[in-house]
């Protein structure tokens, strides 16, 4: 089968190249875009990360496409309805970085609780004083976990090690895990009202869009800390900025932003023309959240460890091999049988 891998990183190449011989594989470093899709229109399988465009206008240009193998757990960047109509299967990587992302949650939280960015900046400038850098303990604080899937469960286990009390919300609660781990489930509004720290671990769906709205922020404790390593559109950005400026939210640690793909796309476009003359930090700094002193933003890097990335690529290759052999794996959309 003809396979095209977009957003291919150099370290991924040896694993994907294992498909050579059985299949014709092409590795492309850039994301899939509408203006270059026609170049690969005979591909039967495409594999992308989350920055590629996979809407109808792009998918229409692939006349032989049978499988989209996304190298992510989420697949909200793909027009699943159109894929189903076309008989295009979608496979994802359902499990690769539960502990990895959970660890990043606490990296963000500890950076906030111990004022690490400010402390590091001060030390580098030679002002070796802790004055004005007082943080807070995690022990004894209540952590509200929204979503108790595999990542949320790892977060809960880690929180126990810090001596935090945990309250969680999930539309499909896991009572046995709660019993074994010693946390309790609560209704969403109650979680908002009792939590000192709130962390989000739900997918991007129509029903989860802006689950943290102005009304949700109103229900929270004053001075709550917010962590989001899930999807940017779970939070109403304008409501978050208002909550941050009014001190309703004391600080936020964000690994995702609602307009993250746009920021990345603009940076890549400008870099192709002006990189030698301009500092791209000026572009990114235009995002209000990135300029706020009580916000820590990382560039969707919670997943990015050697171990997790290898698991992503290995699972993707297994998905492709399974599909090509007539035994699809990790399929997330209805489709017709694979063509050999």
C-alpha cells in the first residue's frame, strides 16, 4: 500500500522505515495542508499528528485513501463524519503517555506552587533572595480531577503521593478505582466549588467545549489554580482571562491553547519568509495568555518524552500493519473492510 507520513520527525524515520519492502512509504516533515494534498493524492494510508488539516476539502483530494492513522489519542482534528461516508477508517493511539502527561500536570503545578519561573529568572539575574516568592504546599489541598480515564487515574495516584485530597467528576465514574485509591466522585458544580486546584482530562467533544465558562469560573473558589493538558477548547479563553485578572483564578498552567494550531501555522509561515530578520517570540507574545505573569504555557509538549514518542510511533505502525493485513486495530470510526 502507498503510505504517506506527515509531520515526520527524524527520530521516527527508522521505525516507519520498517514498513519498507512490504509497502511504499513516503516521509514528509511538514503537516498536511490543502494546497499540497494533491501531490500525494494516490496515498492509501496517511499518518499525521494533530497539526495537519484533515477536513473534507483535504480528504477529497485523496482518491484512494483507506486509512487515516493519527499519531494521537484525540481525533477531533479529523472530519470523522466525512471519513465514515467515504469508508475511510481512522485509527488512533489510545494509550501511550498516561504517566507522561500526568507527570507534566505536576510539573506545571509545582512550577506554579513554588514560583519556579520567577525564582529562576531572579537567580539568573544575580538577585539571590526569596523575598516575594512565597508559594504554597500541595499537601492538604483539594485536587479536582475532571475526567478519570487513564491519564486522570495516573494524576490521582500521583496526587496521593503529595498528600492531596482528591475529588473527581466523570460521566462514567469508576467506583472500584475510587474505592481502591481513596478519592470520591462529585457532581461537576460541587467539584468546582471545593477544589483548590482543577485539572482537565476529558476529550474535545461538542458537549465538553467550554466546560469551563464564565458560569463555571463563578462557582470556583477564589484563588483556584487551573491546569489544562487536554484540549484548548475545553476552556472559554475570554472567561479565563477575566478570571485571571480578577484573581478568581490565581494561576494557570496550560499545555494547550484553543488557537494553538493557528499560532503554530502563523509562526511557520512567517518563519519561511522572515526568520533571519525577525524574532518570532514577538508573534507568539501577541497571545494574551502568553503575556500574563500568572500563566505558564508549554507548547503542547506534555506527551513529549523519548519513551512516549516511541510508543506513539510503534502503535501507529502496528495500526497500519493490522489494517493492511485485514485485522484493523484501534479503529475509532466505522468503515468498510481494508483493501489488501
